[in-house]
């Protein structure tokens, strides 16, 4: 598990990751305020906790799946994670419901995955 500190290609991420959902899909968490991407853990919760330990606020962290064999950003990012269920923030499902938050997540992913 790591928080990316330099942009990385999807193929490099595939080579260096060890926790796959399937052969080209990994779990990740995004801090939308600090624009950080934590990747490569067995559970979204682990990425979330790693970000929290490194100064992030829980309200800014969202769980995603990355389909690293996809080229289009809309197909690359799946907004599905148990950590996204937050009724107090108006998000009542595993999906990220707010289009503005979805857009911010995609921009953070695009910043780190080249």
C-alpha cells in the first residue's frame, strides 16, 4: 500500500501492485482536498486508514476501484466502496452520489495516473 508521490503509468502500477481484485483492478482511496491517491490494499478501509494516519480528514476520503486496463477516465474509475456510505454527508450508498465529488475524484486520479 502506498500514497503516490509521483505520477505513475497504469502499466507501472500493475507491475508494482500486489493486491488485485482481478488481474487489472485495484482498490484505492482519494483525498479530494489534499489531492492524494492511496493505492494497492486489500480493502478500501486500509487505504482510508493510511491516508488518515498521514494527515487526511475522513470527510475528504472516498473509496474507488481502478480498472487499470481502461483508457477512458469514466471507465477507469468506479465509485464503489463501503467507506463511501456517509449519511451525515448526504451519501447514503456505496457509490459516490455527488457529481461534483465524482469530478474531483477523477481529476485527482488523472493527476497521478499518466
